[in-house]
């Protein structure tokens, strides 16, 4: 076991996030031709935490809400249903042109018609996340947290959220909480703030225990050279990704684990799904396997959530990536952005390829 966790903590996992809602047409139809939609509460970071919370580990969200908003009430109720505690201020809306929770408007796609996602984040209340609204000494010291999961999506939302994530990383380090950091680069968030965000992300990565990202994330967030070009086939691709991850480790030696997912889209409902993890000096690889996809959004978050659950359960590292692969694959079988495993056996059945009826 390469990641030693703090004992006697109130929370196994904590995530700072900006909560919003996703509205999705039914039956895989496009947004522009639909008149019936499903609404769900969502955020990438709670997608991660939900794996642990649904499997019985205590989880908490730090966020902000719009005061007296029915959408905020909907989100709070949903978090409770996922066994996730929450803390954060209720911000005055400030009139009809003031704050609101973000909207993610997306269809799932079908067969040869790819999904389309439209993010409507104007007036997003999560951009007001401020360290002054939270007692980090109490949260990390008195209460205690085993793992805090930080996402580049929150780190890049606004100058306030960047500072918020930095202060959380500093407090976690001070109190012995392990830090997971999924880089999650978004070009539109970074525009005009490249140096500021590069500095912030580099500081967080330098104290992180687990680093997650794809080739673009490592290149654009941290300036790490990407996978080498050339070579055909799966084996060559995996070796090139190993080279990139080795360069990340050389630059950020504090981390004990580095991970990335591998995805090949055959068509919307048929993907090849794999993963690579470097734990200390040990490589763990899941070669891409065929999975059937109902809705792809949240698969990467599901992978991280399963990997962190394995760490929290003190499993051998080989099981971290296996469980993460399976919870990522499971997430794509749900209409929600997050997997909701009934128990560990359901996840291990996905890993084993056992889809038989359980009676």
C-alpha cells in the first residue's frame, strides 16, 4: 500500500464543487427536436464522490447555493439521496439577472449521431466559492478528511475558486489529508488566464498524492510533453502514454499514483474502454475492452471515483484500477452522470464481464 491514510476522520472523501443541473431529452433524441426532458443534479466532482457515498463511506461537498432557489432545493435533496453531506453559503440571487446554478443541456446521442453538449454557465453561483466562507481548520483538523478530490474545472472557474482550491490543497497538506487532483483542462476557462492558472495548477500538482489527466490535460495544464507520435496499434499507444506519465512523475515526484483512461469510440453506444496507472514504480494497465454505452457523460469521473474508493478501502493497487475501470464503465450504463452501485459485488461483476441475472 503506497498511500497511507489519516485515521479517525469524519469524512472519507471531500470535494469542492459548483453544483448545477443537466437536462437531457428522453430516448437519446437531440435537444433541438425534443419537447420532453429529464433533469438531474450534477457536477463532475460529485460524480466522483458518489461512488464512495453509495458504497457506505462518508462524503462531503463544499459548494455554494442560490438562496431560496427551487433548483438549489432540488440539488440539496439529490445530494442527500446520494448520502452526501454539504456545506456552503446561500448566496442572494440578486434579482432575475443575478446568480443561478449552471445548466448543462445535453443529449446522449445514438449510434452514428454523436452527443452534443451545451453548457450555459452565465451567472454561475459556484464562481463565488471563497475560502472565507469555510473554516478549513475545522474541516480538515477537527472533523478530519482522508482524501480531498480537486478538479481543474473548479480550479479554473474564477480567480476566487482558483484561490479556494489552492487554500484547500494547503490545508489538506497541513493536516495530513491525501490530495487527488484531476486536471480537467477546459480551453474556454483558461483563455486570458494561462499564466495564473498554470502557476496555481502546478502548485496543487506539486503536493498531490494522486494525479489524473489525459494527454491534453498534462500538456496544457502543466506543460508536460505529450505522448510521442508514431507507432501503430494499441501496444504502441500504451507505451507512448507510459512515456508521458513517466515525465509527469519526474516533474511531480510527491505523487504516489498517476492515472489516465483510454477510450476508443466505435460508435455512440459501443466504446473500447481501458486505463493506465503508475503506482510508485509499478505499472497497472487495463487493455481497452468493449463496453456498451447508454450515456457516456461521467465515465471518466466514475473511473476516478472507483480508483479513490479502492485507495480508501486500503486495497492492493492492482484493484484500484480494476475497480475504477468498472465504475467508469458502469457510469455509462446510467442516465445520470454518476454510477450508483448497489454494492461492491455489482461493480466486480462488471469487471468480470458477468451480466447474468442475480437472484
